[in-house]
């Protein structure tokens, strides 16, 4: 039987998938482009595993003596914050959205520095990381440990994107980097 927490997690995951598909100008092309990379395959795999977890088709929960009902109360707000941040950032990007860790200068002509980009240079990555952490924390799942390789992949994507942004936006991007933190606004 699926409990309330799993229903919330399933709805959030469905919202994430639908929102990304509806706001993507070319979802199939982006899916294929992302799937060709290790990072993209990892992302698709993580979404698939999270869906299976939310449907309770298999359990990767920590043993019951490690579980705490407060994990739901802590995980769900983190999940919602991450989802809201990533969606807000994608809305602000509008047509500047493209395949992660790539840059299409014909399509992505402006450096986006408004909205959540005033607080972090990578709000989508930060939001997705928070979403994953909140999701797995709410389930008290062993997959919370997958945050480490996810973070490493995100850092690799950020490094590649920043190289491209420095190339195309030069001094404007350098000035932006001095004002706004790369990931965490601390």
C-alpha cells in the first residue's frame, strides 16, 4: 500500500517530468543529446529509480532502527524548495535554456542574471540537487549516498558550462562571477 509520503513524492516527480517536458523547446532532441553522456544517463537512471521508489515497487530504505518519521517532515520541504528553485530558474531562462553543459550561441544570446540567478549562478543544478536530497531523505533511502556522485557530475557540468560562458560572454561573465556564488549562496 502506498502511503501519503510516497504519493507526495510521486506527484512531485510527475510534476518535475511534466514541467521539464512542457517547458523544453525540443524535449526529444535534448533527451537524446543528454542520454549520450554519462551525466545524462545517470540523470535518466536517477529519475527512473526515483519513480520506482515512489511507486514502492522496491525498497531501498535504511533499516527500521535508523529510520525517523521526522525524515518526511525534513525531506519534503527540501524537495519542494529544490523543485521550486529549478522550475523558477527554467522559467526565467526562457529561450536561453539549452542542453546542459553545451552552449548554442545562436539560441542562447543573453547572459541570464535575474531571478534566482541573482543568488546562485546555477539555480537549476542546485534545485535538482536539493530535490534529490529531499526525495531520498523523505524515504530514508540508501540512495541518499548517490548525492555524492550526483554532486560530482553537477560540478563537472558546471565547469564545462562556465568555460563556455567565459568564452562567449567574457568580461560580463567574469563580473557576474565576482558578484554571485557558483552554487550555494553562502
